[in-house]
C-alpha cells in the first residue's frame, strides 16, 4: 500500500512541475527572449529495474534549435551592418548640400555673375554681385566641410559606444558562463540562464560578427567571425576603436595586453567602419575640389588686369574646404580686363567650367553618393527582411503558442488528477483495512 502511495505522490510532484512549466510559458508568452519550457518525465527506478516506483521530473528543457539560432544571429549581424551603413550614408548625402546654397549651385551662380559682369565690366553692382557669389561659393565649401566633419564625428562616437556595448555584453556572457558551469543541468535555473545567454548573444551579434559554440553545460564560446579571435573566457579579448585624422576608423582587439587589428568587424560596428571610410573619401575629395577651385580662380585672376592696369591679386585663400575664403571686398580688385579689352579676362572665365570644372566634379560626387546611399538602403531592406524571417523561424520553434499550452495544461491536469486519485484510492483502501480490526 505504501508503494501505491509513493507512486501517486511521485505523479503529483512530477505533473505539478509540468503544470508549473506550462504556467511559466503562458505568463511569459510575450516576454522577449523567453524560450518555451518543456518538462521531461522518466520512470522512477529507485526500487530496482524490475519494480515500477512512479515517475520523476527528469529535466526542464528549452524548445531550441542551435542551427536556427546561429542563422538568426548571422542575419542580425548583416542587418546591423546594413542599417548602420544606410543611416550614415544618408547623413553624408544630406551633408553634401545640393540646394541653392550648396557648392554646385553656388558655383553656377558665380559663373552667371561673371557673365553679367562681362556684359558691363564697369558696373559696381555687377562687381559686387560677382564677389558675393565668390564668397557664397567659399562659404558653401566651409559649411559642407563642417557638415561632413560632423558626420565623421557622429560615426566615431557611435562606433565607440557600440564597442563599449560589445565589451559590456561580453562581460555579462562571461558571468552567465560561470553560473552555467555551477548550475545543475536540466534545471529551471539552467534554462533561465540559457535564456539570458541567448539574449546577450542576440545583442552581441547585431553589433559585431560572431560565431558561437556551446559546451555541455551550455556555456558559450564566442569568437569573431572575421578573425576567429576568441572573445570570451579568461583572458577574453575586448574591442577598441581607433580614429584616424581623416575620420577613418579601425577596430582593434586587446587580449593579454596585446593589440591586434580585427579586420572586417561585421555587425553595426562593421557598418560604421565602412561608413567612416566613405565619408573620409568625400572629405578628401571636397578638399581637392576646394584647392583646385581656389588655384583655378587665382590663376584666372592673375592673367588679367584691374581697371587700373595692375595684375590681379589672389581672390581666394586657403587650401581645404574648411579654410577657403575670399580675400577682398574691394570691387576694383577684380581683374576683369586684358590689355586689349575691359572685359577680356572675364570672357575667359567660362573655361573653368566643363568636365573637370567645379560644377561637374561636384555633380559627379553628389550623384555617386546618391547611388551609394540608394544601394545601401536597398541592401538594408533586404537584410532586415532576411533577419526578420530567420528570427520568425527561430521563434516558431522556441516561442510560446497559447493553444498548445492550453492543450498541455489539460493533459497535465488530467494526469495530476489521476495521480491524486491513486493517493485517495490508496488512502481509502488503507482505511478499509484498518476498519476490519
């Protein structure tokens, strides 16, 4: 009779654990990162292999697929990279102001003012208009340079923040790994720690490209996809971001007191490095435009004469987009003439236009940037869609379906009631036997 009581009691305990798991699933159905729990039941053989002694809770498992998880992490890394690239290339496109106050249209206004002055070289108003247009072009270079510098600074700040997030996440993963190695496998606590581990890995994978392997305890070994460098464990590597003077970024890993380049970082960090390189190229190209434009204007000015017959002095100073500026507000300083005509030099101003002139060079850069930005946005849309699909596939396996949980609850409730009925039957039988005496 005691054996019957033991069997019933074991069933009550086991199915109570199963019902608790179902309850946890239902209450956490909308909790991000929660993985559906399952309870494995096994025969209790404490009375020997030939004697049935009830049922035990063998383990609390998680509905999880490591292959789907790795696919989701890889897709999240790709989406993180394309998102960062799309965001910052869009900012760079905005910085290349192509409105009426931008470099290209300001240059066009300058040549238009030159044509007007050539029609009446003695007009003070036309001379003032010419210098104002030249000053506006220089100012457009200044503001564009400042805007691109701001974009570079923003990228660098974001990269530093991302690296800090990566390092903090790695620290947390190390702590979870330590806890997993000292926690009973198959327990509810182990399942909770694994959920925490996978949430951290999701955060990490969106910021940097990683590969993950799990040991028998569920502890994660994280390595960089680009170099295979191990990031977890003791000593684990940590990331740092170095900024170049031109705004380029380089991701480095510090491990054991040694610093080594990471290469293609992947994730949002990789997108930031890629964007920084593009913006640095734009800033270099803009500086060359400013330098070439300044040299061309000053060379044109030098070949002409002022109204007093003097050789034209430089109208622009500075050799970069940030430093270019007009040198004079004196309208008589414009070398409009040649020895044969009062507007002779102005008539040659249009030779500074054409395929190698400022207007076309600027247009080429703006067009190229627009095409790069459009391509980045398309890539981001595709990568985001893939990431969403792979995450949905993972969630189909690991997520909670309330209809399934309702069915499981009914099943375990019936089993629990049956086990309780065994206890009640055993008790009633025992009482009947006692009543015989």
